[in-house]
C-alpha cells in the first residue's frame, strides 16, 4: 500500500463528525488566503469555445497585468522556437478585490487528434512548455471522465489523480465546482480548486486535461443582473462560449449537450435548443446530456421543483430522440438507474448516472426507489470509453478501484 492510499484508508475509518469538520476546514481555509499571491500564477488550464477537434482555449491568471497575452505553439516540443503564435486578451472580474487578471488565448485551425506543445507569455518571457491533445474527428475511440460537485479537498485531489492516470481526452463536471456561490468573499475556495487542479490534472504522458463545465447552484448568487453578475466566477474564469447551455460533438460517435437546470435559464427556455441539438446528433451512435439537478434524484425529493421541471420539459425530448445517457449531479451520492423511457422502466431507454459525488462529503441515498439499479455513498468519477458500437462506463473511486460498470449500446437514430 502506498502512502497516499494508506492516508485515504485512514480517512475512511474516521468518524463522520471529524470528516465533516475536516472538509469544512479544507473548504474555508482558502477564504482567509484570498488576497495572497496566487500559487498557480501563470499556470494554464484548458476549455473549449469552438470545435474540440480543431480549437483549444488556454487560460491563466496573473496578479499583474501582462504587457501582452501570447501563446506560441507547435506539434513538436523539442524546439525553443515554436512556429505558430496567437494573441489573446486579458480581463478582470469587476468587484473582485485581489484585482487578478484572467488571460486567455484561443488557438484555432488545429489538426484533429494531434498533440500540441505551447508556451504562454508576454513576448519577452515565456512559460515552460505544456502539452494538450485535440479530439480525433475520425473513427478513433474517445475516453473522457465525468462527475460533479467537486469542492477542493482531499477527496477531489485523490479522484483527479486517479482519473488523470486513465489518460482521458477531457473531464466534464456537471456543476458545483468550488462552492463559492458567486461570492467574492469566497474567492479563496477557487484558489484552492485551481491549485488542486493544476497539481493533479495531468495525464501519464504529460498532457493537460481540458475541462467541460455545466453550471450548478453553487456557481450562482442572488444578485440582480446578467450572467456575469449572477455567476461571476463561472463566466469570468472559464471561456466556453458565454452561455449556460451549449453542445459539442466529440469524434465521430458522441454528441454532448450541456444544460442549465434553471440556475440562470429556465428549463422551458432551453427546449428548442435541446431538440435542435438532438436532431443534429441523430445520426451519431451516442447522444448524452450533462446538467446539475437530476431528473431522477437519489437523495432529494423526487417531486423537487427542478427535478419536476426537467422531467416535464426535457424528458419527452430525451425519450423521443433516444438519449443514451443523462449525466446527473447535485445529490452527493453514487447512483445508476435502470433504463427509463416515458418515466417507466424500458430496457431500451435512457440510462441516468450520477449523482454529483466527486469531492463533497457524501450523503446517504434513498433506498428502494423504483427507478434505481444501484446506489451508494462512494465518491467517484465515471470513466467512459466510446466507440462506434458501445459506451463502456466505469465508476472509479478515490483508490483507483472500479466498483461499478455498465455498457450502453449504440442508440438507433431518430427520424
């Protein structure tokens, strides 16, 4: 047993009250450090605004305004003089007292399925070289990771280390990342989250793992105003096209839809978009959706207002267009449902997995719900492999052990 696993097993044996105190302390320590120099100053993280096969967005924070925001890059990492160069931009989040600059560069016209090396800098000085991989656009299999409700403590750290070793092409999180509630006083929680991410989200061959993010309730505040006011960190830190519902195609086999469970945009206002994307992906073997509040909760009330809204407005489209899997979160448990259609059991229906337990302290799931196949309190991410014929889903715990798996076969296209 290595030192980290021994430490994790020690945590497992602790009384629940002690664990709760440790998690609360871990989550709040960063608040008092909010104005300290950033430990991850100048370190990049990745998102997408455009086609994930041909673009990549590189973002990094600095405490000082850079003279310029530049990325130099190439398909080889051995040369100091990368052939390509792209200019980016900087911004600040209005009202954030530490005054940090968020600097971002979008690279375009990249080659699918290709490793790229890059450095970021101001024209005079540049960072060390980093690496990423674009998404293949052919018949190659796709591996990605999904989960939600992460916080930034020892559970999230261990899980990210384990799934990074699986070499995914991206990691999707269905909301509630740092639990900062769109509150400037809680910026230290984001500092902890980013430090954790930068330290652990690197594959075995040194690639940075891009992020695909949905919005959750803990990304928003109760202020009056637009998206940037209501969710300043979500929009200020993560360039993803400026909306809370959007979609990407990953490779030749997977259509991936991101939705907002009513945190900024009501369910009903996303219906036209959802049907448009499901139709656009109708010829693909797999169509999935990721969102925060579950249609089929494992802990909270089945008749909760956001769950009811999801079943009322989205479920008919999921069923009509043969959604393969719904990635659900928010309840802080592990869950895998039976296959469902029209709110009934159907062996050819949609599978719903979740339920947002990738770092927060787990809740106790409700046993015996008619739609559940398996529930537990296990912290986890799902590692998912997609090819033309099947999706193979594995639930990985913070010791790197697979404790559940299921295969979903290609869904029929819809007219």
